[in-house]
């Protein structure tokens, strides 16, 4: 089981990678057997605007990052906020979402 995120360091895709790590750490090592491993496909910022890999464009015809691929659930998505919510809804065991609620209140 893996989740793949196409990522450019210091770009908006950092939020998706960060959310994954927040969920993974907050839910504790014992319960992380249910959380797929993260595979980060790092793209080159210097060449990304002019050269987008064919495999990447097949996943996201918009040619933007981030892109999340969760083969286990047959999901591909490319909106950063939607990816964060997807990760929370599907893999958080109430640890991160409860922190967000308490902070908001």
C-alpha cells in the first residue's frame, strides 16, 4: 500500500506532504499499519514549467502540482485542499482533526 504525491519542494504541494506526515505522526506508530506508505515523486522546479513528464500529464492534464494517487482506493486528485481533506477523511483516526477542532474553538 502506497500513496504517491507528485511534489516540488517549497511549492504548494508541500501542504499535501505535510498533511500526510501530520496524520502519520499524530496517530501513533501502532495504528499506522492502516496508513499507506508515502512515495514522493519530486519534480524539478527549474524544468517543470517547460518539461512535464508524460506520466505526470496522464495523471493531471492541467499540468499542476500537487497530484495524489491512491491506488488502493483508485483515487487520483490534484487540488491541494482537497488532498488534505481526503487524507484527513480517509486516514486520520481523529487525532489531527480533533486538534484542528480544539484549536478553532
